[in-house]
């Protein structure tokens, strides 16, 4: 999956403008899905018909979007003021190369004389090379979204670094599961959701229309294995994390137990995730309709909310295997 993740990480997909990522994913799933479509919000929804006509639907989901910036207004000298889309570090933006969704380049600057510890988004601007307000407005209309533009690169034997890995690893896992899943008794729906960063907006209508009997989300969680890291028990290379709780959900215990038992049965390494300061699409799925039983598998990621996130490809591979074997286990329950 390294090739898929690298390709997806380079793609531009700020919340609400995920077209580039969606086009790549549509191409990847084409050989393995019976059909797919894009809904009103922009979610990419793939479908694989069950062979046993059980009347049950299983939904898998991962979000496509990433934090970004949006043009707020243009100064008289052509500099573009910006606001954040989702959780993005102010300090981490300074000096970064950004690319807007209309493919215009820019460099993020900060007002002179500002102490780094006091910098807010109000102090940032983007230099797009314009020499006047009119010139800048013709290139970047107000409301144009963008992201930090960075490629991915290998970090040691098993690790990959790059932007947006916290979302794109989940997408790669779902493509891999769809590729490897042979004849399956239940109808399978795979949702690559939009606008997770501003509050799980894309998954809500997708989950509502799915009428799923069971669901799994694949995402990421903050690793805590760096010097003086914030409290977290997750370590890169020790397996995917089975979610117990995050800011939006307490996972139903029987689903958490099923994931743990599946991992142990197939000798897959795993960790347990309690993320009090993070949220996932799982909470929105759980509260859809009269409640959809949902579990979540997370890939540990270092340096969340930065443009150089790090994942361990062994964790990604084991996450794919855990999801696949859980689907098979659900078939027999």
C-alpha cells in the first residue's frame, strides 16, 4: 500500500474541496467495486453486492479530507489573508509552500515583529507573487481553499513521512480490503467521506442513507512515543489501535471485544486507544438513525496537525488485515 499512500498524500484535499483525492480513489476502486457514485456532499461511496442475499449491510468508512487554509480577503498590496480549515498548526504554516485548489502556489508569511509564541492566524498571510489587490483577486478569489504542498518520503525501512497521512492511510486500507475481500455474504458499502475535519459533516448523510447493520471506521490516532510527548500509550510499529473512546464516542464494548478477539485469533499485534482530545467519524455513525453498531481501527501517527506526519507501514498492513478478518468474523456471527 506504500505506493497508494504516497500518491494520496501528495493529492490536495482540504475539507470541502476533496476532488483531487476522490478522483484518485475512484480510479483505485474501479476494478474491485460493483458500482460507485458521488453523493451530494461529495462522499465517494462504493458498493459490493453480497452473494447470500442476507439482507444485511456492512459499512466501512475513512475520511478523504485534510486540514487546510481558505482565502479570507486580499490586502491592497496583493497579500492574501487566510483562515484555518480544521485543526492546523499556526506555527507549522510559517514559511511553508502552499497550493490552492486552483493550482496557484503561495508561501505563508507572518507579520514582522511577531513573537512565534504569540502568532495567530490573524498574523499570517500568503504571498502568491501578486503585485496588486486586483492581480491577487484574479488568481485567488475569496473562499479558495488550499493545503501545504509536500510530498511523502521513506523514513527508515518501514516508515513513511508526509502530509495528510492521518487520513490517507485509512483510505488506502479500505482500498486494500476491497481488493482482497472475495465473495462476501452481506452487502458491503465503503464510504470515503468528506469534511471530517470541520466536524464529521460528510459521514452523517452517508451513514443515514446506508441503513447499515454494522460499521467500521479506519482512521488515525496520536502516537505518544516521542520525547516528552503528550499522554498517549500508542507506539509506532506495535500494531493498529482498537478504539475504546474518543471525544465523540464510547465504542460499544461487544464491538471492541470482537476486534480484540479477532486480532488475538489471527495473532495480529494491536494496541488500545483512548483519545480524549480527538474525534472521529465513528461517533456520527453511532448516532445515525436509531443507532448503528460501529467500531474503529486507528493507525498510530506521529506529529498530527503538522505537514510531516509519520506512520509505520507495518501498522497499516496489520490494520488492513484486522478489518478484513473482522468482516469475515461478522459474517459468522
